């Protein structure tokens, strides 16, 4: 996974509301699309029960990840830029 120490790149992404650390703090209502905090159980707009998974969980499921360290990779990656191991 991503190192416990946030890199400068991830700090900048989080300040813009993007990146893996910011996505772990968010959920999206499947009914109305409202963005809420990860600990929220019901949508404040439409009162629908929210999924347990965060935005980051859905993102990881839709993308290829390194089998060694778990970081999300480009679909054509042959080596992991995080741990340097061959992924294919």
C-alpha cells in the first residue's frame, strides 16, 4: 500500500480534494450523487442508506493494482513505480 508518511505529491492532491487520502474520506450516494464523509450512514439529501465502501474502494476495484504492494497502476504498466517489482 501507500507509505504511512504522506509524500508531497499526495499532500498537494489532498489539498485540491483529490488523491487516495482524500478519496478514503468520501462516499457518494448511489441514488442522488451527493458526496458525504466516509463515516456517514445515510444521505442527508435523499435519506438513502450509503454503501460501506468509500470512493477509494470503488476506484481500486475499477483499476489494476500491484500484486506486491497494492498501489494502483496504469493498465499497461510492466513494473510498479512504487516498489519496483515486475507486475506482469
